[in-house]
C-alpha cells in the first residue's frame, strides 16, 4: 500500500473554513466534542465541534465534473469544491440539468 493510499484511508469530513468556506479534512481522532483533523494540505487542527461535520467520500474529491448532477452527493461543500477545481483549471462554465 502506498503512502497516498494510507493518507486517503479513514474518515473524512468537510471542515468549515473562513477563506474557502469548506475544506476536506481527515479525522485523526475524536473525543467527545474535541476533534483532531488534518486538512488536505497537511495542516493539523485541534478543534471543538459545535455542530455536526458533513461526512465526505475521498473518491468524490478526485472527480471534477462538468454537470453538477453527476456529483456523488449534492452537498454544498462538494458543489463548491467542484466549482473551485473547475475554476483553477480554467473551466469556469458548468451546468445543472433538471434534478427532477
């Protein structure tokens, strides 16, 4: 197993962030209302959880899609992440088909 696979294993959540709104973070430990989380950039935070963190599937981060209905989950954090990645790659236009 590679180091990248080891890093991806475990529980991941969307961590609220002042600049990016939400960032992916790996749960290192949780004890009551206290959690130790590692952001995608490797920065470790020890936080007190005031509200539930939205779970995240690591595989969802690997797919950048042109149509939002193709996302694994239609959660605001994943939509924003997809838009950010599309913007960073110069693909600023997207669409959302009818959901119903």
